[in-house]
C-alpha cells in the first residue's frame, strides 16, 4: 500500500534503502535496551539476528509456514538463545560481558557455517520474498511503540537504575540479574524479528553477513545517535543506512562532507571552543577538500569512497567518543536547551 | 601417542605466539583496565613492517624484527596519546568503543593502502627439519620458541627488577597512590603501551612466519584469541598470560589435527566461556572484591 504510494515519488532503490532503515531501526533500538538503558555491553547482536533470520527462513522454505508465524518463531528462537546466553554471561561485568557476547555470536556463526540444511558456507538461497516495505514499516512501528513504552514503564526504570549504579539498585530491591537477563532476552527477540525481515527481503542469507562487522555496525548506530535514547538509535539507523549509499555517488560525498563539517562546527561551538578563526580555517579546509574532489575527478573519488566506508565509520566512531559521547541526540538536546529556556521566558 | 606429542610440539609454537600477544593485553589491561582491541591490529602492522623492511631494504630476520618492534611501540604510544588518554576518566564503554574504532581504522587504512589481498611472507630462514627421536621439528618452530621465550624473559626482568617495572606495578595497583608517591603515571602508561606494542610486533612477524602469509585483517582473530588466553590465565597476571596462550595454542592445533578445522575458532570461545563460568578470574587471577 505505502509502497505503491511511495513509488510515485521514489525509485525502487530508494524504497529498498528505506526498508533497510526500518530493519536496522529495529536492531538498533533493541540493542539500545541492553547497551543504552541497562548499561551492559553486548557486541553480539548480529548473532541473534542470524538465529531469527535462519529459523524463520527455514520454516517458510521447508514447511511453508506463514510469514508472520515464521517471524514470531524466529524471534522466539532468538529470545531463547538470548536466555541461554544471558543467564551465564550476565553475571560477568563490562569487558568480560563484551567478549562473551562476541564469542557467542561467533559460535552461532560458525555453527551455521557447518549446518548443511540451511546452506552452510554456500549461504541460504531461494528464500521466498515475503517481506516488503509495508511489512517492514508495520513491524518497525510496532517494535518502536512496544520498546518505547517498555522503557517508560517501571521495568524500564529498573533497567536504568542498573545502568546508573548496579549496587545501589540491588540495595533498593531491584533484582538486577533478573532484569539484565530480561533486557537481553527482549533485545534478542526483536533482533530475531529483524533477522527474519532481512532474510525474506533479500531472499538470501549468508553466515558471514552476521559477523562482528554487523554487530559493530548496529553498535555504531546507537553510539552515533546517542545511547539510552530510542530516538537516538532511530536517528543513528537512518544516518548509517543512508551514509554508505550516499558515498556511492559524487554529490553524496560532497553533501556528506558539508554535513559533517557543519556538525563539527556546532559541536565545537557547543563546547565553547568556537572562534571565528577556527571557523574560517574550517571553511578553507572544506573548500580545499571540495576543490580536490573537483580536480581529481569523480571516478577516482567515487571508487575510493566505497573502499573508505569503513575508515570513515571508524573515524566517526572515535571522534564521536572523544568529543560528543552523548551522540547526535545529546547534541540536539544541548542545542535545544537555551531555546526552550527562552521560550519559557526564563 | 607419538602423534599426540607431535601435535603438542606443533601447538607450542602457536601457543607461544598467542602468549606474546596476550602479555601485551594483560599489561595494558592491568594498567588502565581497557581491552585494547587495537592490540590485534598492531600485530598486523608489525608483520607489514617486517615484510617491507625485507622487500625494500633487504634486511634479514633480526634487523626486521627490531625495526618492527621499534616502529610499533611508537604507534602504540601514539594511539594511547591521541585516542585513549583524553577519555581515561570516561565510562569504560566509551573507551571500549574507541578501541574498536582504532582497530577498524588500522585494518581498513591498511586495506586501502596495501590492498585487501593476502601477501606471501618472506622466508627469513631456510626451513630445515630436525629429528628429535620420534619427533620432527623445523628450525622455524625453534626460532619462534627462542624469540618468544627470550622476549618473555626480558619482559619479566623489566617488570620485576627495574624501577620502571616497579612503577608499572604500582600504577596498576593504585593509580592515585602511585601519583602521590611521585610516579609519573602518564609516562608509565606510555611505557606500558610501548612494551606491549613491541611484543605484538614481534608476535606479528612470528605469526607471518608461522602462516607464511599476511593480510590487513590477519591481526583480528589472533588478537581476540590472545585476549581469551589472557582471560583464561587470569587477566593482569604475567604467568597467566603465558599459560593461557599455551593452553589455547595447543588446544587449537589439537582440534585441527583431529579433523575439525572449521570449528577451530569456535573452540577458543567455548574455552573462554567455560573458564568464565567456572573460574571467572582465570587460572592465576586474583579475586577482585567489588568496592562501593
């Protein structure tokens, strides 16, 4: 329905990008429940996505199970794995948890590589095309509303109390282990849904799509957007789904540079490191970059921009952590503060 | 039985390489409580430096090793200075994400500049086989063992017998108290990064000789496995890192030798999770008491 409507304005390629924004939004907001709200550090989200995707695809491929049921089955399978993994590992803290989740995701990937019934190392081809923009949109909206309400419930506040101070939370009678496992299971559940949407959209799954790189990509989304805020995760999913596509074209590269530059200016202004001189230097540098782009020609730049995607990602990650660890949403909030004060007349 | 002993001998070389990397992890973790994800990629940088010093300058084994170690220790110190020092007081997650960022930056810049393809690693020494009774050993394996053990002895000497080592131990024990005692904490952390990175560079070169090929992503898996070794042995403990590395190396070679080479990488993580569940502080680790 929506897809037909949108086809009047957008190409099918653009609609595909929009669909992936939806799928990655589900992934990012669910990971944010664990990393942002509960303050635990999971870098194995892609593993749960893989479980959901493969289970759902197995059901629709071999047993012709309706898509909705298969997706739910995939989600429950992922949640079950979340429980299985969460109970032992969530006793660990911080860094150990990170490595353990990474390890489990890797074990899931290696296991699927050796599972011949779902294609093993060849990948799982021939999955029915059961997911489209409309379905992704519905699932994204429902997931967002559910998780948004969850974070605002007593449960959500319990999670945040664990993030702020686990020992204090325990003293206040919050069963911390129970809530940590709960957050983990819920995140896994939604990652499973996203996996099913992903598989039935692309009609193909490969274990290597669910490696560490994918987990880091999801992590980067919530970091960029701002951890502990579902809107931030959503924002991060939008930016990082569009960025690699934008870097494919010349105009996209130029726009990206301008936008990054402007955000940099805003951040330095916000931090009180603003000065006219720096701004002018910045404009000169940006101008030189654009000039370099013009001189060296489109082809070379477009060619290297594709290869530089990961470099750009990693630099973004580091800069974000060094200068703006509350993410884009934190920046927006800081900027809005004086404005709202003015509006209230204070 | 012979087969078994032969596999253990083969596993020793890999295990000592893991141990060298794990030592760097343990040193850095012990001093600033950060899993330095970029440590694995310093291995890769070290291997590339060794390769180019061979190809471009025509250096042999020892000079290449020294160049790689020196340049990588500079790299390690630089990374600490630029990326880790400003966020030392920030939440742990911030530091961890930054470390992941640095790791990816190194991997993909090398991929951009030197191409993603694998490169043959030069044979620094002619391979020869020695028969020791029923076992056969190559001189390459012996060289790996020799270099690794020598570096470990030096490390042990530095940490246990010198003033710098004493400062390192003091900082890792209590940073603020160490500062009050007149220890320059920033310098000590820099020195720790330099030592850890130079060990990683040596490990990278040995790893290149072991697999006979290198690529920009080569450091990631050994880096993770070395971290696992450090956890198995008890993170922060120097003998622990050595024992953990050996355990992991031998287990891995053994798993491959009984025909499950695709499960090789899974086994390391399985071992990690078992250790974390049974004895989270590792074999030699001290019990950490959570303070409010």
